[in-house]
C-alpha cells in the first residue's frame, strides 16, 4: 500500500539530543532509540471515518518523534498499518449500503491527503491488513507451533496463559494498573468477546475468524476466514521491524487490550529468537474531546481535518492547534483553540518575514544567526527531547516572535531564516 508524499525537511546546524519518552509500561522516561537505527510502529486507522482530530493529534505526535530522531542523526524506520478489514468497517459499509472495499479505499485516501496537508512525514512501510494476510498466516503458524492456539467452533483463539508476562503493559503494578476485572470490561468494550462459551480464558483474543456468510474471507492454514485485530499488528510489526524494536505508539485507548495482546502474541511467537520481544518503549497519546465528550466514531462528535481544509482553514493552523497540547494530555477541541492557533501562525509568519530577503544558504552559513535565534533552536530541541514537549517548544518560538515584532527593525534575515527552518524541520510547520 502506498503512503503519502513526504515534505522536505530543512537541515539544521548541529544535531538534536536523544529523545526520552514516557514509557507506559514502566511509567518512567526512557531513551526512545536504542541505537543508530530508530524503529517505530504506530497503529494506524480503521478506515471508515477518517481523519478526525483524535487521529490528527496522535499521528502528529509520532511525526514529532520521527523529526526529532532525524535531527539527532538516526536512521528512522517507521511502520504504520491500516486495518482495512474488520468488524467496524464491515458494519459501517452494511449500514450505508456500500462495498466495504470502496469504503476502505476512500477513507484511506482521505487520511493520506490529510497527513500530507498536515506535513506528517510518511512511514517507510504503510501496510494494509488485507495485503498482510499471508504474513499474518505465517505468524499465526508460529503461535500454533508453540501450542498457543486452540479452536472454538472453527474460530482460532490465542491462549494468554502461554505468555507468563501477560499484563506487563496493562496489568497490576504498571502505569495503567488495570485489574483483571477492568481488563475483562475493557475487552468487552473494545472488540473482545470475554463471555463467549468454550474459551479457555475470557481474555483470550481471536486470532483467526472462520468464514461467515456474506463476510469477506481468505484462505489460510486454519481454513477460510480473516485475521483478528491484535495478531495483525503483531505480525506486521515483527515482519518489518524484527522481533524487537524501539517504540510501539498509539492512542491511550489502545493500551488494553490491543497493545497488551499484540505484545503477548509476539512474546510467544518470537520466544525462540531469544532476547527481548516486541517494543522496548510504549508511547500513548491522550484523547481529544469535543462538546464535552471524547471524540469518537461511535458518538459521532467528530471534527474532520478534511472538512476544516474544505472550509479554507490553513492546515498549519490545525497543526499548531495540536502542538499547543502535550501529546499525552486529554484535551478538548473548540473553535477558540483553532482561532488561537491561527493567530499564533500569523504572528510567527510576520516575525519570520523580514523586509529584506534572507541570504542564500551558502552566504548564510558564513555568518551565524544571533544568540536569540540560536537559543530558539536549542530550546525547541531540548523540549522535544523531553517527552515531546511541543507546548514548551511552541512557547520558545512565541517568545522570540513577540520580541522580533516588538523591535524597531524586525528580525534580522539570518535569524528569521534559522527560526523558520527550526519550526519547519522540528515542529513540521511551514511559515
């Protein structure tokens, strides 16, 4: 599956610091990349209603991580999936009398256009569940070879009892501290079937759903059917990033069951490979509310990037509205939030647009920018390295812009150019 066109990223002087992320599993700040190769798996959309502000906030957060990694000199390998066949997608297609394939294609394309407009850098691998079915099948066979799968009326389930570390991400004693009862309730709310008769454990997740009349299906070693959600991400992540990688990222609503189950699958399937399996660090973004409730497809209280764009809103104002909030925070989208972001964008553009043109790069490099402009670059780097503190980075640019606009002569061309490049390369905002 094709991703979207990536924006050019200016090269900044020097290099950034190593990013430390809040690891959900430990509750501690942890260096995000373990070596020169920095690897990220971000759980993507189920394409039946994209791209709302919750999506935009989440994927913009991971874009900040990618940009900060690049600035620190890492080789970045970024993988993102698209769950282009699943119950919610099929239910929406049936409700609207639409072919599920066309619905998935249309919404995936809308998502691509929105990501490009927001200047989120594309993943190196953008993988749909349908195209990944052969590798999911091979991955599931590894689970079967470990004795971790069992049959319930033709459906294939994973026995969580095979993973002695189950609950390491969401269980008691971790940052989220979920009890068994809470896990069971969340499983029921988020696509699981804890009450199904015949299961060995209520929390055991579905790996392969046997063919049902009127539903799409594919051949596999378990018979015709389609994959479960959790095994999809486990298979794609380990296929393209290896059995161990740096960061698993997603919304906080994915901590359990999705990320817990995907990691559990990988720990069992990759046990023979030795060493740590799956992600070293788990990063989760907060929820975006609208009109007093969490923005969600089920509630229908969605604000869409594409609709704002169609109404003439500058995508950079949308991006700045997102960056005004820390990625782990829960917050509410309002018209006032967008208006404030537009005013900020206008100020930044005014401050970085001096009366005389900036020198070309060859000349600019001969005479450095002033300490004030260099301090903006240093502070933005420092703030992003500290758990992607975008609000702190934005505040540094605000302070510089206010001072530049208050000065009689405005910003010097080289200063304006450095700040403009800093904002572009690290915050993804083009001025």
